[in-house]
């Protein structure tokens, strides 16, 4: 009987791939979400950064006074992101 093959994940290689290929895809989606928000009459912008593990992330925010209320009451950012096929998670900055 043949030995069972072992698969080992190259974590540093996966991280390098994410750092290289991730930002253009994230930027494209962030611009699409901001476009949906602007079409709905909100001022929106996004910021690219790396999380504490070195993975690329993007944060989309409403940049106007009524933005917090609009998100809390109607979830406008969440809905715009969901329409782009994205999953939303709260990001805690430590």
C-alpha cells in the first residue's frame, strides 16, 4: 500500500501572493462600493492598508456627518458591499 501523501502549506508564499495579487482586486471592489454609495447620494472614500498579520485590507467609510447615522439606521455601506458580492466583518484596530 502506498504511503499517504502529505501536503504542507507554504504560509510565507501564500502571504506574498496575497500581498502581490490582493490590493488590485480589493481596490477594484472598494471603488465599486464607493461608486454605489455615491450614486445613492453619499460621500464615500476608502483606505488601503495591511492588517497586523500583513494581509491587505480595505476600509470603506462614509465621509460626511450623516454617514454614521445612515449606516446605523439603514446599513447603507453593508448593503452596497453586499450588492458587490462582499462579506462584511467588523475590523478592530488594536
